[in-house]
């Protein structure tokens, strides 16, 4: 049972959270201006990183806030969590 | 037809669990609160100030805390812009109206959630043991004492847990009313050893 | 070698005579009577089943799983690969070890051949769990663990000391060591007493830490009443899972002695040398009367000496090494024990018990070279009833490895050791490869001190008690590394590597012959290490054998992965209290007890209990639902719709957010009005639907499906918080705040009017169609309690939804029931709700849709705004895939025979002229056009009907298709999904 540090509530067990996929994938400003291929890329394509990966989580059983995390996909270890309005921190 | 009817009775999901206190050897009691209103405001900001004015106390800004109100109620931190205002006596729709009138002009919000959750008190020597039976939050008095609040899980139910004392013997639990019977049954079951000891 | 039977040794001993006159940790004043294999035995409190049986001269416990060979007690604790038993009384419990089961009055057990039998009656025992947070978790209460715990306790830390045995002491329980000049167990008792008095220490025995996970999380199982049998206190959980969250962990879990493999090494009476010493010192039991000790290292000499001193005739100590340790050679000589160096046990005799060890010069050529030097040399048979073996010691690195700590092979020890210090887990004592008592104590204390100071705690050092002098290193000899003693005749098929799995050296050779190299693959090929003991004695030996056969270094071969649980844990224990009525939360509405009184039959909708229908006496579901449907279409019905998800949306930008999330415009909705809306994913597929009430200029109430409540709130928050945080809007669940009761049918106006109209309520509502139109809402009060009425219809009938604070919901429901009595108001359940909505072609998201269905597919292009520049899902509607003519559309199906109720999920195919399902072998697979999503009998239509997703369905309206049902084809007519009142004339009453 991993501990995930909610930027607001602090460390809590992972069962309190839901996963939200890759972070920093912005909704296109003008979807109508995109080609089918570009739109499909937004819809269906995500990085499959080996190593540090920025992803979104929501503290479902706690404060209901979405936040971002940098997690190592090899070790599962969380290197940082940060609020949506904060930039991705530099992590080793 | 109306004259033949009795006034509308309030009911409580735990009316059906009259022996809960007995089953938990006195540890768990139903707390009757009149009003629970969820409020939203940016802090610092005019909506938060306006809400504080109505409540008579500032909104606590530290995550995971609650503060008392002059009316004998509580303000519980639920999120960076979200609080639960608990009032022991005010009519709930009235409190919503007053808080909403104060906050809405500044982009804030208030909504009556008095029927959304029920409140249980959890006290005595077995209180922490009952929590430890299903709550992963560390309730040791050195880290979770009066003024601390946690939205978390107890058993499989979401709860808001408040510490009321500094010695780990007095807590309040807020649970969604549809889960109230489950949680009551869960607590009664968790207290089996205290009952038979 | 011939299998000459010799049971002389066992029969020579009268039962019970293997107990020493004094000594041991058993309570000789508390005899207990138990039954094993149908025979009554007497042991003492403090005995294990194995120690009590050994005291009675019983070595054979069962037979092996494949070969049926006799199996005995191989060790004195959980590393025992062979003493599997089934407990029958007090409750059937399979696959336990005689060497770990404590005896009690009334225990009934049998040996089992590799597999046990689950109880066929419900387990009435309780199981539970506890969360525990500590600064330091110490695993193991041996010398290192106790010293670590004492250090942490005196430093004021929050400590958990967990140990799997019945009492603290670890290896000290099975020895006669002195500490500070006193028996070591007195030091243990003092330490335990001090820990018991420390306020922040949790010290538990009979508690196995079976798994170490992320972030300092450890799971332990505490066996609380197993040892009490029938005397277990009522209400006390039998076993408890401890969910420990530790900032630091010190693993002081000890070491397991390692066997040496040789031919016929599985006979009862063959035992690890240190275990025999434990049986002697801890239980006061002699494991035999005439022993041969076979070793590759110094440690077994202690067993030989102690057993000899206790009266066992030690017939020989056989050491593979050329030179025996000088100190121990003297001790053996003093006792007249013959010492044979450079020799090995190459086989045994006996059937139900070892009767002789076959000893020959040790052939160093090893396995790969095959047996050569000893070939032709007739081994010498040394009679014995106990064959003690030691191939060295394996530190219990399981928890370190589970925590993803690296291991490295130590050639000196012949074992894998922790090769790195993990951030939050330290290893101390023999688990770290430290075997002398003083060093173990010192390391335990030092590990705790290191961990605590890393946590910023002030450390109070605890003096290390002084242990007896070790024999000088000059008088000891380096251990020999021997995995297998080659069989003199080269037959490796009775050289057991995993005694429990009947897996032999021959099996390993076969695996390597098949090209397997990794121990992981060899494990799966041979099943070595897959039994209850998970290879505690066989794992490292297997790596060694692989290395030897491949001519590789053991380090290069490595080990199999150590995975939790360390020892078996019952599923009942893991389930804990989450079973029976607490298995999954049961969510109830405010009206639940009324439904119970009314005899509702329940449907589980997510975690909610919802009435499915309310049968009258003698009714089955079909008749009850037909009656309920008829009432709603001709009179009045009432439903408890409180489980619908409800979300309060407030703020100046509330309309903006809803416009972006719904396919249609919500910001244009006037206050007082209601609008139906659909939400799609970004891929354009429908994810939820429901009605939206505009409560105020800056406030909406969003209704979701029952199942979608939590998901949709999270979805809305996700977009708001992550994409559009600038929007001034606030979302919150009010699902339990508002009870919701649809009152449905031509007479609903009468009922609503009676309760809330001018005559019923102080600020009565005009319920006429003119004053209260369809898709509008009005607030009123009842006895001062606010009530919201909304003209919403999920049935096509004239209908109101009554929304009220759930605390007053039951009272309002009862008012409605009372007011409806003159109109025979009929409570109806989810089944009738489904029929009524299906007759109108209203889809249920998740039943009639499956995540691949667009609003257009549902025939609801009208709910998709053309005006809005964008909303979630809009861009996807233009994707080529979503423009195809042959997409599946929601249509109605009417079975032509007016009889058949199509099973939901049925496939739909083209109409076959001959009415016969073609044979796949002749025509190949029959093209599927779609499937039935909803199917009911309709009281209104007086025939069964269905909704279905059919390829190009809207263009097929009027066509006949076929639905295979139980091997025959049922002809169906494709219709519009709206089968009742397509003009919508009924909704205004």
C-alpha cells in the first residue's frame, strides 16, 4: 500500500486516490481546427515512459482535489507531488 | 386533509440502530446537529470574509483542521476553498440562505448539506482502538489532537474525522447518511471484543 | 541400495520416553491431551504438535504428495518442508506445520500428503485487522531484535516488536547460552518486562510479519487464539492482520539452517541439526536415541555435543571437511563421539524412519563430474534413528528482498546476504549473516540507533550484555560448501531438493537439460519452492545445484524472487471483517425501512439497495411488474428515486461549465426550468445523462444516474480543476441531501395536488398544466419544510418529482402514500421503472450503451447543440468513424410471435427466409448485426418488446430480423425505440 502525498492533506494511502493519466496534456484550444489525425493524437496517444512520468491523481476520499505527481514507472516511487497550478518540479 | 396529519417528523438512518451505543460499550453516540452547510470561497478574499462575518469566526486555512464557532459549532476544512459549517441549533435552510447571501456576490457558494451526512461521537478508552480497526490515518495524540480533521476512510465508508480532545479519547465522525447504517454495523462489530471482554 | 526395513530404534522406545526429565520451556504442570492420526497423545502446554509427537517417539507425520513416501518432522519451525498436517478439531484447517502448531486439549490433527481439505462448514471464527503507526518496526524478538526494541523504547520512540514464535527469545530459546553470566532467557524476560512497561511499545508474539511493501508498510498476522483451542475467549478474533506503517524497520528475522541433499534424504528422522537442539532445549525432547550428525560447518557440533550430554547416543559426526574444528574435536572426544572427516552421508536406510546413515568418503568432484571416486566403494552403514544435517545457514533475507533490497552471494557462508542498505529498512543479526551472539546483540542495538537518529530522535544507547567467549577462531574451520552429495551409483532420482514437492536433483538436471537456466524457470519446471514453505530450505540449494551443474557462480545464477507472504496466510484472515453483511457497504435511502415493511424485493445498484418490485401475496416478478406498470400508466405509481446522483453547481460561471460538459446548451435554461442533458467523453461517447434544474441565475442542480453519481462529479471536477480553473464555479454532491420521489401516472396530479396544492399545503402550489408546465420546477413548503416539485417524466406519463431534505423524506413519502390511497397509489421498483422508460425508448446509460455509443447512435441528435463552438466530445462527432452509416443505432424490436421475451444480450442477425440458423461449418460465422440491450414484457403493449443496438438500425425500421434464442430463430420487427405515445400526449395528463 503506497503512500501518496496529497499537496493539501499530506500522505495518505493510495486507496484514497484515483489515477488520472498523463499530466500536462492540455485540451486543445481549438479542437475544430485540428485534423482528424491531430485530434486522434490528443484523444488516444499518451507517453509510455520508462522512468520518471508526470501524471494526474485526485484525492477522491479526501479533499477531492486533482494534483500532479512525478512517479518512476520502474520503481513506482513518487518523486514529487504538486498542485495543478505549479510547474513540474525538477526531480532526480 | 392536512389537518388530519401529524407534523412532518424528522427521521435519522440510525433510528433503526437504537442499541448502537450499548453495542459499542458506550463509545459511539449519535450527535444531533441542526445544520450543516458547505461553503466555498477563495482565501483570502471577500467571499471568505463575508462568510466569516456570518459565522462569527474566520475560516481555518490550514488543511486538516477544524475550529470552533461562537455558536458552539464547528468549521471543518474540506479543501483549499471548501469548508463544512456545522451549527447545533440553526435551521439548516436558513443558515444556507444567510451564508449564500453573503458569499455568492463575491463568487463564493453555500449549500445546505444537513441531510447529506450524519454525525457520530466516538469517545472513551476504546475510541482509538475502534478507529485503528479500519482507519489508516495515524490518530496518535502526538500528531492528531483537538483541532485536527481528516477526510478519509473508516472501514469502507468515507468519513470526516475530527479530534475533539488532546488525549485520543474524543472524536467526531461525519458519514454520508446512506452509509450510516453500514458504519454503525461496522462499529458495533468492531466493538465485539470490548463488549465481551 | 536395498530398502532394508529396520524399525528397531522406534519400537525399542516406549512412548513418551523421549522427554527429558527436566528442562525446556514447556509447562510440565499443564499436560494437554490431543489426537494425532487417530491416536491420543499427551503433551505439555508450550509444546508444538511436532515436539509433543517427537516426545512420544512419533517421527512420521504423513506421506509425500507424488511418491507417497513417508515424511517426518524436518525442522523446529516454519522452514520445515515436511510436517504438513490437517487440523480437524476444533475447526478444519488445512496445510499447517506440526512444527508450528501449538498443542491444546482437544486438538485433533492428521498428517496430509501435500494437500489438505478446506472446511465444508462456515468458519464461525472472527478475523480482524488493526492499523499501527510506529517510528520503528522490529521484526523478530531474538537477541538482535530485542536489543533493537530496547534501544528504541528507551529512546522514547513508538515501537512495534513482532515475533512469530509463542515467546520472545528467538535462537536463545533453543540454546543454553549465558548473557552477563546468567541464563540468556533471564535477560530475555527482563527485556520483555521492560518493553511491556514502555507506553509506546507494541510487543506481540505469535505474530508473523509476512510482507513488507512500499513506504514502510508491513503486514503481519497475529495468531491470537489458535493455541487456546476450545478455550479461546468468545468474541476474540482468532487471527488479526496488523497493517503497520513504520518510518524505519529493523529486520532481525534470524536464519534458517540449510540441508545437504543426498540420496534418500527424505526419511523421517532426518532433521536439521539446529532443530534437534531446539527440540532439546526449548521443548525438553530428544529427537532420537541414536544419532548421526552430518555437517559441512561448525554449527552442528553444538547439536552433537548437547544431544550427547542429554543422553542421546551420537554414533558419529560426519564432516565433509578434511580438518575438523579443533575445539569441537576435543569436545567430541571427551564424550566418546566418533568423528569422521572428509566423509559424507551418501544415502540412508529405513522406511517409516531412518534406520541407518550410509557414509562414504566425500567425493569432491561434485555433481557435474558425476560420481567417480566413491564409485565401487561400499558405503558404511551406521545405525541410527536420527540423522541430523547441516549444510550451513541461510539468513532470512525474505523481507529485505521483498522491499526490493539487492542480495549478493557470500561464498564463505554459502548463502545470499543483503547487499545494500535500504533507506527505510535495516537488517540485523543472523538475518544479516552475523552469527555470534555478541555481534548480533550489538548489531541489533546499533541498527535501531542508526534508524532513530536518521529520524531525528535522540538515541539512548542500551548496554550490550556480554555473551560467553566464542571458541577462538584458530580452533574453528571454514565451512564447506556442499549442495549435493553425489549418489555413488549416479542415481539422482531419490535426492530430494524440495521434500514437500517430491522434486529431486534429477528434476533439476531435467530442467537444465530442457534448456532452462534461470532459477525462476527451474522453479516453475520442477515446482521446487512452490509448496507451503516457499523454498525456505530448498531455494538456495537449488541455486547452488544449478550453479554447480552449469559451472557458474551462485551469484550469477541468483535466487528466485522473494514474494509475500513469508508464511501462508488464510484468506479468511485477509478478508477480516469484510464479509457477510460487512463485505460491501449497503447504502440505504431514508425510505428503506418503509420498503422493507412493504415487502420489497431488492436489486443491488452499485452499493445501493433499491426495491426492484413489491410483490403482493402470490405474485412473481412478472405479475408484480405488469401490475406496477399498469398502475403507473392508468392510475398513479410512486418510486424512491433518492439514489439518483445529485450535484449542486454554484457560481457565476456555472452555466459556462455546464455548456462545456453537456452536449446541449444549459446556460440558456431559465430559472424555474428543467432540461434533459447528455454528457460525453472527449471521444464523443455517451457517459451519463439526466436532468438539470436551474435553481437560480448562478445555481444548477445536476441529476446523474445512480451509478454515475461519484464518477460524474469527479469528471466535472477534473475538467474544472485541471482545464478551466479560472471558472468561478463550485461543485458538490448533494445525493444524500435530497430524497427524490417520482410520482407517476394520470392521477399523479391529484396526489401532488392533495399534498402540495392549495388544500394541502400552507403555500399551496397550483398544479394545473397551465401553472405548472412540463419541465419546470417550483419550490414550496410542507409544515415549514422546503420541498421542490419538478415536472420530470422518465415514463412518458404525467409525473412529478418530489425533492425534499432526506431527513424529512420518510414523512413526505408517507404523506404521498396516504394522499394517494384514494387512487390506489402503487409503489413501484426499478424493474417497472425500466419497463416504463424502455417503452418510451429512453436509454439507460451503461445498459443500452457500452462506451461506444454516441448521442446520434441513440437517435438523440436533438440533444447535441449545433450552436456551441465546442463542448467535450463535439470534435469527435466529426471523426470519420462516427459518421459511418452502419454504426449501431438504438432501435426497438417487437418479436413477431408476440410471445417471446428476448434474453438481454441476444445477438441479432439478418432475417433468414427458411427460419433456420445456418450451420457455421457450412457458411462460416453468421454476421452479427447487433444485440438486445433491454427486454421486457409490456402491460401497455400487451406483448414483449426490446431495445437493441443494430447496425444501421434506423434505416431498418419496418424490416424483419432474426434473434437466435436457445437454438431457434425468433423473428423480430425493427421499430422506433419509442413504442408508447410517440406524440408525447400523455405527459401533460
